[in-house]
C-alpha cells in the first residue's frame, strides 16, 4: 500500500489526550522557508486558513526564504515551545542535514513533529518538439550515449537536482545534470534546445504542459499524478522501485507540550479531510497526507538518510 494512502487511517488510532486549556491564547505563526507564491507558501496559507477557522484564532504566515531553510528552521527551533510558532518542514529540511557542514539545529532533535501536510510530484519533462517521446527513449539514449544527455535542474543541492542525480544512479546511466539559477532559466533552456530534458516540480509546470510548450514524459513519485493520469511513473518506465516526491509538514519547537502537539495534529488531520482544503491542494497538485507525529518523524529520518546518500554518491560539495 502506498504510504500516502495509510496516513489518515493511522491517525485515527491516536489516543485522545486532554489539550492545554489555554491553547491557543494568541495568533499562531507558521514560519515558511520559501518565498511567497510558491507551492510551499500556498499550501501553508491554505492550511493556515482552515486551522484559523477551527481554532478560532489567527494563523499567519511568515516567509523566511533562503539558506536552504536554515534561517526559518533556526527561528522556530529557538522559539518559545508553546505551540504558537510552527515550522513548515519539507524534504528540503532533510536535504539540508546532508548538504551543510553544520547547522544551528538538529532537525530530528530540535523539532516536535505534528503531521505531514502533503506530497507533491516531481516530473521529467522535455520541450514539446523534443526528440524523446517517452522516458524509455530518453534512458535508452543515455545508455547508448554516456554523458551526452543534458538534463536541467535548478541549483545544486535542490530537491530537483538531487532527484536527477538519484535517477542517474537508480537507472544505471550517465548523463549531465546541468544546474540553473531558478526555474525560469530551466524553462528557457529547455524550450530553447540548450538541454534535452529537465527535472522540475510538477505543479508550476502545469500551465506550460496545458499550453503544449513542454511535454511530461514521467513523474518521479510512486504513483501517477492525479492531474496527468496518462503520464507514467519513472518506475513504470523501467526504473524499478523508483519513488521520489517532495513533501511539506508542520512541526513545532522541541519541548512543546504533548497535549498541544496532539491538539494540532487532530486539527491538521481534520482540516486535510475537508472538501474545500482538498480542492485547494488539488489545484496546487498536492496530495493531502495527514497522519501521526510518529509518521512524520520516520519520514524525516528516512528522507535525511536517502538524500545524504545521494549527496555523497554524486559528490555534491557540502556547503
């Protein structure tokens, strides 16, 4: 069974604990390690609105982009552990553990996990007039022509860059991963024929796909994207067991009272089952998750190990 499908069921097994009577006593802020307008920010804002309605208290977003999420993470790790300051954790948090020589926090010790919010797809795309009609064709070319395939991603150490590196080793092929400074530059290079393909977060590319400017040849997650049911996964395209997706979650500072964590967990799970929030997330190409704090803790640990291994194998310089 896919991990996304079991999260809600497991959440139902949580014991009902008495919540702290005074929580929340003031507005809650969610610190987001990305700029406004991206999928992470829009996901956080949609969840914040739902939580605000159910908790009868304001929930505001504070964007602190840059430095691999370190600034945002440090802000929350050092905040008062009372549940009123939360961290939008992501797979970027797991990546940072292996990418940076030192961090001002330990993601597995300095945060109290609340719940996974959702998973969102990463895709392999070509230009609409590109030479590859399928993932199988692209991989066959790479095997026959080692080092001659050029695949664009955003900057070194990003989820997209590491997903491309993971694809190389998982498929047993050799191609050039070409990093660019931002998604617009990746798209320009792809459409201009400077690269053969790109690895990018799917949601922001849906408009380009709809206008037939680019063509998705595979999604990297464990199952097909809901918005692109005819596009196969990388695993279906011959790379057995491949599963790489991005995710967002909520966490609080360590030592936040257990009753507050349980209350927030229940509210998040309840919110993620409402039709309105699910509709909003679907528009962002985000699959709602939910689940227990323990599932988020396990996800963070497994993702930290996986991306650290990818960073080591790809000889990505530690920052």
